[in-house]
């Protein structure tokens, strides 16, 4: 799913999706009780004749109605949140529409989540699906055994520093996941991320031997391969450098994380 990059376009995108949805016409709401740890479903609605709230027990074979009521609540919450975000945007306040939408779904208890299909997959859903499907490099490691806080083996101390920084900040990444390029070839970025707001993939390459001319030429060719695939620095490609006289700067790493990953 291609998510627009700007917040304004994301809002327009989500509104258009919501307009096209055939929303449940059922009245009332779903109430869930637990009896001895097992859920019981009730349809709560206003009885016009009796002029009072009425609750009807819903058996498990009425799952279609149960799901309709759950989705009705979700769509109503979604519309309220989108209206709130629009108001904030008009007042020039910073917003994060996709996170706000995710928060609606994540606020539900597990039993209700199972009844609801989000208008777009949540960030957590997308990350889990991506991690389950990605192919990692099987290129052999050297003699040094360097492990990150996640318990993953990496190829250099600087990559460990980067990986541990991402881990400490709660940023999901995959180390050396295969990226298929437009020319049919594949490349294995040092780190790959799914951006939480744009839901685009971001790639991070660390070039750690910039004093080695052969290594420099190889690094340049690698960046050119990214650019030919439409992946550019200062956009979806982050590149850090290191040499004998120039070590990896923690302050720079923090700045790049803030700019490209959060």
C-alpha cells in the first residue's frame, strides 16, 4: 500500500478510503462482558417503544452481527479522530494521522480486535508481516564474533553501536535484509526500517573503511545502485562514514535517527 508522504495527503487518502466503505447500518453498539474468563456479547440499543435501553444477548452463531457492531464502533471512532486531526491541522498543530488511527485499534481489548479489520493495516501489523517475509543475507561472517543487544551477529563494532542504538530507542529494524532492485539484482542494506509515519522502507548503510581506496570505490558503486533504483540519500537512504581518523559520531547518529526514522 502506497501511503502519501505529507500529512495533508495522508489525511485526504484516508478520508477517500473511508468514503468508499459500505458502513454497517445496524443501530446501537456492542457490549462485551466476561463470565468466568469467557466473553459474552450483547447488542445494546435504544428501544423507541419502551423508551429505554435494551440489551440482547448475542449467541456465537450471530458472529456477523457482532462484527458489524464492532466495525460500526471502529468507523465512528475513526471519523471522530479524523475530524479532530483536521481541526488541529487548521490550527497549524503537528499531527500524526496514521498513529492516531493505529491507536484506535490498539486501544481495543484482544477479543474486540479479532472482530475488526482496520481501514489500513496498523504499523505493528506491517512490521510483523515484513519481518516474517524478508530474506536475510547468508554471506559468511569473519572471525570476529560481535553480537548486538538483540543477540544478532553483526560484522563490525560500529554496526553493533548502530544496532544497539536502534534497539534502545525501540526502533524496529532488520539487519541485512534482501532488497530486490529494479534491474533484477539484489542488495543487502546494513539496516532496513519501516517508517512509522510514511510506511516507506528506509535503508541505512555504514561505510566503515573510508581510508581503504578499494573499499571506497565499492561503497560508491553500491550507492549508485541505490540511486538507479530510485532510492536516494537525504530521502530513503541514510549513509554514515568512518575511517581510521574519523570515528562514528553518536551525535550524528542521533540526529539522523531523528530526521529519517521518527
